C-alpha cells in the first residue's frame, strides 16, 4: 500500500506543521471551544436506563515509591449484547489498509473480549437510509449506529425523529482530540449535536495540480506561491488562463488549465471568510449582508467571465467522475476536488496517476486571515433513535474508538494515513495544517432543499454573468427569506413516510 514517499521526510514535515499550528487561528464557527462536551445533566433526563455493570475496583493503597500506580481501566459487562454498526457497505476495518484500521480492528477485538459484547458491521445496501427510517418508525432500529452523509442527517433525519442527540449522552465527549471537529459541528442542530466521526485527514475541497505539466509548460510552482503568501485569487486566475493549451494547433483548447466539477462558488465564499450559512437555536440563518459576500461573488464572476475552464459535465458522453479521471490522465493542469480522490483515483501504487501531483488549499481571498477548506458534506456516524440503552451504545463506540493514549499517538496514525494518500511531503504538510488548525468547514445548508436551491440559484446567476453580485443578492433575498420561513412548516413526518420501504 505504501507509495514512494519517505517516512522520515514526511515525519519532519508533519513536525514542522505542528509548530505552525500552534500559532494559527481556526476558522469562525469551528473552534474547539464551540465543540460540545458531555452533558451529564441532560443525559440523566434523556434516559432512565442503567449504565452497564461496572466491576468493583480495588481500594487505593499508599504509594510505596514516588511513582504512582496507573489508574486501572474500568471494567464493564454488556451481557453479551451485539452492537450493530450499519452502512451501504461492510465497514469492518481491514488491518491491511494501514495503521489506523489495524488499531481499530485490534481495539474492537479487545473490547469484545474484555467487556462481554460483540461488534457487528452490517451491509444495508444502497437503500440504507430507508432502512434506518423504516426500522426506527417500526420501533425496531435495524442497527445501533449508522453511517450517514451530513446533508441527509440535517435536518430531515433529526426533525423526523430518526437520529438521537449525542450531546445528551454522558459517555461521549465530542471535544476529545479523536473526533473530527468539522463533522461534529456540521451535525449541530438547534443546540444539540447528532454526528460524530473518528479523526482522519480526509479534508474537503482543494486544488490538485499536475506538477509534471506545470514544469513542462513553465507554470509557477504552487508550493512556492503558498509559502510566499502569493497563492491568491488573482494568481490562481492567471495560472488557470495560462494553463489552457492548444496542443495540436487547431484553434481549440485541448489541455485545460482548470476544471471544477462543483462548488466553485462556495469555495470562493469560504476562502474569503464569508460563512453564509449560520446555525442558530431555531435552525439556520443566511447572512448575505457581510461585505465579504459581495467581495467573494465579485471574485467568482471575474474568474468565470475571464477564464475558459470546464465546469459542466457533458452527460451524453461523460460520467460524474470524468473530470477526476481526465485530471488523472493529464488532460487538466488543475482540478478542484475533495481530498479523497488522492487515494481513490491518483495513488500510483494502485495504478492511478503517472504524472507527479500535488495539493494546495483553495487560494485566499482578500479578506481571508488563513486558508480554508470548504466541504459541502461529509460522511458521519449517528445513533438511531429508539435503540436499546443508548448510553451503552455510546459507551461501546467510545471504547472501540480509543485507539491512542495521547494526541501524539493520534498524530502518528494520521501520519501513516497521509503517507499512503499523498504523493509528496508538502501535500502532507498542508493537509496536516488544515486539520490541525480546524480550517476544514462543512456547509450546513446542503440538507435544506428549497433554501439551498435559492442560494445556489443566486450564485449561479453571478457565475453566468447575467447579474452583478449586488443585483443578484437583492433579487434573491425574498426567495431566500421565504425558504427560511417555510422551514417551520415543513412536514418532516410525511417526508419520513416517503423513505419507508415495504418489508417482506
């Protein structure tokens, strides 16, 4: 599985970025102080089910030496219960896939042996969300913990009564280092937290670039621009235009400087510090009055109207991942994509990209104070409403995910993951900087259908150049306000009925 990246070089890069991380600021709305801690009071009100049996611990004895004895780990007995974790595929960890998966597999086996329980991973197939809904409404949840995409969870599965509020479970402290803060924050709704995900370096959107082609055509090194503080919207636009090449002299571009399959407009907004969608205790609010919004949309329109690039898939002859494959095959200089394509499409060891590639964050807008890493959604884990003894479910999941004793040990697991995913040490350094400084932010608007549609219609008008940013904001404000007002009257119970599947 390992690529040719030297482990010692990567370790040095990660050590360096940790020094930078100490001085860096996180993005608004994603600071650790906004991440929930356990709520024992709420938990006591939420469930009257007893905690698992805890064995009697030995009485403390006076220390014989200056070195104190380690505190014994609590012992639990779950009575042989089978805890089920479900998804659209079998999520059983494979030790062959890296140190983190190996640690998870070992820890599961240890918890099963020590605490008298069984962890079962269930493949629910492509209708997994419908399985969640149908089973919960019938009073017999098909699994205890489920995989879910954040935009499916928020708000429909929460309002529909399918998801259990994790912040009411005393076994979980979602501010712990092992949890991804961006996913935890993305699962926040009306003051409660519903989503969790074990820490990993799979951050969201950034710019993949073909270093081989950049060198061939004399384009600037993006890593140098990042290090020198010159990776800006203006420089990005300049390079994207220079990257367009007519290689056969027929007057048509056949090597594009840039493609963006989706979410270019949102990357402009977030990379300028314009966090349009804000969570509230009532649900969600849209702030279009921040001057950074107009500034971001102006930058977007300047790019789309002055640079030829690919942003529309030709569905008659292309698939959803055609832009990714074409970047892999050397048909684009740069590609706006989520970081998971690094291991899914580009990894040389798995027969992926033959050219050398790198990754950089989306360029900074003029009002930005740091890099950003926008995400429209993320896979997460949630607890199904109605499961037996949800406190036990939370405790077992917390136990099996205790893979490291220190933050440094967690960083070593991340280092191993990145060594498998990255083509060079600089990519690993930049990715580490993003997740260590909590600069990855997941948009909360995606699951709000009509509201999301109204905002996207507005930014599409700007992208096409048919409206100036100011006119578009004024034109669509009423539609956005109406969509927010309609959320209070949405029939989530009826929506849940549409999910239901016939049981044979």
